[in-house]
C-alpha cells in the first residue's frame, strides 16, 4: 500500500489551489517509486500545468526541470517556483508540445502527468515529436486518465451525460495505448495505477469548478469504466 510519504510533506492548501485534475503529485510519487532519477539529469516536464510535478522533481530529487505548458503562462509558474524556492532549478516555458523548442537529444528523462492524452493520442507523436528530443536510454514516465476498456461504441447509458465526445476521443484503454509506445521503449511497462481513488478524491475535494463538475462523473462511474494509466520505459 502506497501512503505517498513524499507528497504528505507539502501544504494541502497549496496542492489544492494548484491541482488541475487528479492530484498530480501523488501520481508522480507512484510513477517515480522505483525510478532511475539521478542528480545532474535534465528533465522535461511536459504539460506541467501549474507545476506541481516540477516542484516535486526539484525538491525531492534536486533535478533541473524544464516545465513546459500551453495553458498556464510561464510567468505565473515562475512566481510559484519562487514561492517554493525552486526557481533556481526549474525553467518555466510556455510552449506547445507539438512544436517543442529544444535541441535533439537534450533530455535525460521526460515525465508527463495528466496531459499526454491531449497531444499524444495518435500513432506518430512519440516517435516524431518527443523521441528526437531524448537521449538514447532516456527515462520516459507518462500517466494519463483512460478507460478500463474501449467503451466508445457502446457508451453506458448512465455515463452519457458526463462524457462528451472530445473527452472520449482522448480517454482510451491500455490495449489502445500499448502500440503507441511498445516499439519505441525498452523495459516498457503500461499498467493501471494504484493511486486512482486517492488522486481523484484529492481533486474532487477542491472547490475548483471543474472538480465540482467531475464529482457526478466519478461517483456514477463507481470504479467501473475509468482508469488511470502509467507508461514507463527507456527511449530506444
Ligand atoms: C488537466 S491539465 C494537467 C496539468 C498538470 N500536469 C497537472 O496534472 O496538474 C492538462 C495540461 O495539459 C497541457 N496541455 C494540453 N495540450 C498541450 C499542448 N499541446 N502542449 C503543451 N501542454 C499542453 C495544458 O496546458 C494543461 O496544463
């Protein structure tokens, strides 16, 4: 049983104010549980949102992190990194994952929590856009919401009012995602994450209007359809 000891050190109100979905810090704590992160590595935090995962990497592992996001301005993230005293380690950047401004072979690792499904939900993203920026053997750790199976052709009646077409186009099963990575990563794993209930409950307990909206969906789903999926491996 994972008690998320590292995340517990952080102020709960700070986390709640900066969550943009299921608690990304505990998702990252589970992702990095048996990780190969070492001081001196250069990490890409792709789709970092308000930077909770970048803060975790800097504070817990003392790593240099490039915190890239599209919706959250870099200056807003810089202020948060200053508030947390990690602005010397984290470089905030406003950029689109489809057009990243980095040299080839630049990163020792990429992590991406609750954002990859927005831009990487196709057959070419990893190989064409992301892999070129990674060193050979770079560690890849990605987590995103998905489905326990492909529900798309027969959507359960009780979920129809909660799932819109756009979300469904991004939420898929492990079987759907597997071919997007399996030939590009060695030591490849793809699995359902343990933190589903806790990550969602932490998010649903915030007053964020999107969280309030999500409460009905998660309660009605009741563990039947939705999933949180992790992908790890080393770039070939
Ligand atoms: C649900 S939020 C999650 C943010 C953060 N990772 C977290 O878990 O708190 C999804 C994030 O994906 C980012 N995103 C979506 N499309 C993107 C793109 N094309 N390039 C970069 N980031 C993107 C958004 O800017 C947003 O911050």
